[in-house]
């Protein structure tokens, strides 16, 4: 008995497995057909289908929690110097996409879809481990770049400190913190 005949008899003896294999083949073919059809609009001018948006966001959250779990937060994270250095970096690097209190969202920020989160909103959690990981590594298929390629860990921790401390910050306090000059060392 050849291998094709043995396989046919195996599948005929296991109708549930046969149905599963047939369903998987049809689903795979339908998926490839959909992908190659070009029907799904990937432009940044239309939102995601709610199911796609949920799937992408859930995948992002699960990945973030897994990859950020072992990050050690520095014990001196919340020093005034770190928070002010983070505020200056936020104003020069992040505000264009994420906005800042007292400033209109830039044209760049308005063109991102999905919109970048408002990181200084009072309702944000801005967990330091997770914020550090996102800032350092970026997020695929969003406009969030991996700043770990251009910034050292201390700089990323400074920004993380500001994001945690700055939740709900007023426009005046944001201006004051982001304009603060670093203490000069003798």
C-alpha cells in the first residue's frame, strides 16, 4: 500500500481531522486571496475595521506586557533633574505627534492614523517599565520610532520620568519644566 493510499485511509477514518484540514486549507486560500486582492484600505486617511483595530491593539498590549516585564526601573527615576530633562526631550521630540498642553496638535500628529496617544492626559497610567520599552523599541505598523537606536538608556529614562510625573500637567507647568535649564556642574 503506497503512502497516498495510507493517508487517504487515515483521513477517511478521522472525519473530524479531515474537516479541520479542509477548513484550514480553505481559510488559508481565502486569506491569501484577500491579501492579494488589495481590497483592504491601508491608507492613513481611513480608520481600521473595528475587528482589525481590536486585534492589532490586543496583540500590542500582550507583547508590551511580556517584553517589559523584566525591566528594572532605576531607583532615582523621579528626580527633578530627570523629570526636567525628560520634559525638554518631550517638547523637542514627542510633542509633534503626541501633543502638549496649551499647543495645538501639529500637522504631523494630525496625519497619523491611528492618532498617537495623548501621553500627558490625566487619565494615562504611563507605567515606567512599559513606557521605557515602547520609547526604546518603538512599535511596528505605527508611527512610533525606536529611540533606542539614537538615544542612550538614561535619556529614555528621563523621558519616562517626565511621562509618569507629567500626567495631567498644566500648560504653564509644561512650559516651565520643558524650558528649565539643566543644573551646571562646576
